[in-house]
């Protein structure tokens, strides 16, 4: 299959949200060497999990199946340009290339009339801005506590794995 066929498959996956309660129309697949190795649909409301975005679910799927955390060489196809959370997950696992259908602006316009009670709306521009700031500058107040004790546990764990 080619890029357009993988994207059509991704959009069809997102179409499942039209009839599946607790889902939103954000689907994604992970492709390795021309084969789909993972798929995901946004299940945030159904699972009471705000991280259950289509891209994150598509990444979790092959990680579990392949029993690995490294998806280097894999491509991710998604029905909508990913938010900062999803981009971070892609970078962590080493996704090689990203293909997306709707842009963030297009999805924002398409969903503008959906009430907040019907979906967990994300201000993607604000999210991108916040994650790029140092922790002490972000909107959520933060204080560092007991760093020496936490670092000691990290050092012990690292020592046992050298």
C-alpha cells in the first residue's frame, strides 16, 4: 500500500467514532516496512483517560505487540495534525515520519460548534506554548521538593543497569 491508501485507512478508522460512544474522530496507524503494526482511536471519554488520543493509542499498540519502546523506522499516519502531547510521544519512541490529513486549524473550525460537555476540547496553540516553557513558567504552579532523595533512587536504579 502507498501513502494515500494508509491515510484512507486512517480516516476510515476515525470514522468509527461516528457510531462508537466515548470516542472522538481522531484515528492513527503506525506503519513499519509497509505493514500496519498498530492502530488507535481517541477513547479519552470512554476510558476516562485524557492521554487516550488516537496517535498515543496507535503508538501503545505496537509497543505492546512488539514488546519494545523503540519504533524507529516506523511512520505514523493520523487523521488530524497531532497536538504537542502526541508529538512528544512520537519523538520518545522514534517515529521516523508523520503524515496527517486535517490541520489543527481545520479541525478547530470543524469542531467549533461542539459543546464543551460533549468533548474534552484542547487549545492546541496554548498546549504547544505551555510545553515549551521551563517548568516554573508554566500555567500549572510547580515546586520542587525532596530532589536529593529522588535523585538517589535514580542513581541506584542506574547503577544496577550499568
